[in-house]
C-alpha cells in the first residue's frame, strides 16, 4: 500500500446489518488488522446506517470513499490483503466507487434551482452514534448552546417559521406555526413529544436516523422545549426498534452526564428532562392524539380535534408533537439560518427529504434528496434503475400512500405539485414496482393491513376497510362483482370524508389512485354475470355478508 497514512473502515451498524453479522465482521476486521500489523494504520469505526439496505454487511473505506457490501467473515482476510496491503479496490464486493455521503452541501445543481446535500443524515454513517464526543466533534450541541445564550424563545420560533420547514411525518404542516401555537398557551407544565412510532409499512427512515444520529434528536427536542417553554420531553418509539432504543437510552444518559439535559443547561435557567416511552406496536398510535392516549396509559385511540394538542395535549396541557425527521432539521437551521435552509428544495417546501426506496430497483436503501426532485430521478439516478422488467407503478408514502403510474414519473415530489393532482407526499417510503405486480393483488395486501390495524373506534373505518379488502380479494381472484369498482370508489370516498382520524382517511389514497390510473386492469377482475351490493350487516369478527 503506497499511502501508509491512517485509514478508516466504517462498519454500518443498524438493525438490518446486525442480523447479517455486522458486529462479528467488526470484530474480525480488528483481529485481522492486528494480525497483519496494520492496527496503527487502519482504524475500524462503528457507525449508523451507511445507506444501502438488503445488502448484508456494508463497509465504507476512507480515504477513497469506496462502499463494499455483502462482506462475510470468510472474506475479511482477503479484503484486508487487497485493500490495505496491496492498495487496490476489493472488486469482489465493491458496491460503489464513492460513498453517497460525499455529496455535501456546497455543490450547486446545474439547474440552478436547488442544492444537493445532506442535512438530516449528515452524520449518519460518519460518526459513532454511541459516542457523544464524536457528535460534539462535528458541531453537536452548538445550536442548543447558541439559543440558550443568544436567542429568546420568540426569536427561535421566528427562525423556524422563516425557514419554511414543514412536518416530515406525512401531513406537511408548517413546523414553526405549530411551535407558535404551543408557545402562545400560558398554562404550565408544557410538553414536547417526538413521534418515533414509525408504523407505516416500507418506512424505516426514522429508525435509521435514530440509530445513526440519536444526539441530534435530543438536541432538537431541547431546542424545541426552550422555544415553547416546556421542561419535559418524551420520545414515543416503537417497541420493535431495539437498536434505536438502546442508542437513545445511551445518548440520553451521556447528554445528562455532560449537562446537555437536566437543570441549568449551559449555565442558563432552562431545565429540560427527556424520557423514552415504548409503544406497543399499534399502527394508529402514529396519529398524534392516539399517541397521547397511549402515552397516558389508555387504549391507543384517536381523540376528537379540536381541541388540538397545542392547547390540550398530554395530561390536557399544551403539547408540541413533531416527527423524528422534522426535528432532525432543527440544529442545522438554527446554526445556519432560515435563508440557508431555503436554498434547498422548492419555494413552497424548502429543505431535503429522506426516503426509503424499495422494490424492483438495483440499489434499495436510504437516501436524502432535495424536495422537488422527481420520481424518475430517484429511480434512475439514485436507485440504479429498475432491476428487471419495466416500471409500472410506485407507491409513495407507504401503505397509506398514492399509487402513481408511469405518466407521473416527472412530477416534482413536493406537497403543492402533488396536491394539485390530488395526491400527497406522505411519510417518505417509495415502493417501486415493475409489470409483474398485479394492481388488485397489491391493493388486497394494503387493505389487509388496514383491516388488521383499524382501531375500531369509528364504524366507517371498521366496516369500510373490511369491505375494501373483500372487494380487492374478489378482483384478484377474477370474481369481482359487476359494480365492484363503483362500490370501491364510493366507500373509499366515504372513508376519506368521514373517518374519525387521518389514518382512517388515508386508506382511501391507494384505492382511489389505483382506480384512477389502473381502472382497465382492475376491471379485468370483475365478473359481468356476478351481481352484488354493499354490505348490509356486520359479523362480530368484522367480516361482512353480501347479497
């Protein structure tokens, strides 16, 4: 190896790679480097997700920036020999010549409309998420110290409002406006809650953010607490997110030890404490009022709005609730300013968006791209194109998201552009499908999920989801009623207009979009000689009779 300067092997440790043996690979790398006398020249560093998923154990190498995937224990010796003794790439497991993280904020897009770069994921895959000193080393907790020493709560809220940041959990509500609602309430105590109950199938961006950069969420929550005058925060997190839980618990303990949580933070009169609340796996608890019910120890069911959580939230006190990705933008906005943030994305929706991209593509994984980028760009520039066959459709926003056809590949992925077409951006899951996928079968899978997850509070959701599942099942078996599509449209529209909570309302999105763009294919599942009508009575188990 010509350059004997210190090199680094980044081992991506997340829930997926742990199952593939990442920790064993890390140990084997350290052992093999020591055996070959390279311990001083090459350091092995544990980090969060590097980006690719379903690629086994993923390694990043600096300097050089190569990305290796599917490394096995038996290949570690050969990998060390090729890359660090002979000084050449290990082509057998080379995934990419340069890490996606090398696209930093400074590079301006030639279209003169937006910057490339990473805001939310800038530390993921770069620092050890279990070491607070590494987070501090890249500017961590500087934003918190700055606001406590230099800014008033009103000034912080103004910065967030001016940035144009919108909620990244799916609704897209202006974040600064939500903060201002909570600040205006002068009843104490107040609460700040991070919604980390990521239950949308196909969405795991929040999990990887928490696994890769937990201190950023803690810092953001403390800033939010200061801005709305709250001294207590909760992270409501899915119980299945074991690694996220472990890292957040360790990060909270480290932050308390260093004085970033607790009393008189940075020598100010601001106190802020943070606790974890483990969810029980209910999809509906991702809805903010159902989350509050669960946090209080009750059954996770949505509440009537208004009043909104900003006025009457946890324990009937003013409460601010933000999504993980939303909060992860806050420290950078505070340090760099609102106008800096507006250099990214679009005028209506500034910033970047984190997506989990799955399906029939060559490079599934986690990406952060400017808001306003098109689906075509994501598929062919970031995901490496369709893995087999031809593109047929994509579902954006998870199971509750819209199904988009090929003719919408060039529509900008941002709230206004999609809303003009009757669609929503959603939570950040992109499922790409080729021509082998049956629309009726795919819809049946979506509706089966909603039947299982409906909390049962309102009859329109309880009954409607079951009917839609049965209808999709009939269409998939080519036994649909002659009026099946009309009935599906009527019920989906009723759900959208009358379901008690946003999750029940969102059930309509995949159905109505599929009917809009794939009506002819769905018609093929109807039997012209088979007549039916809407359900007339309900069985106790939630399945219906038809006549």
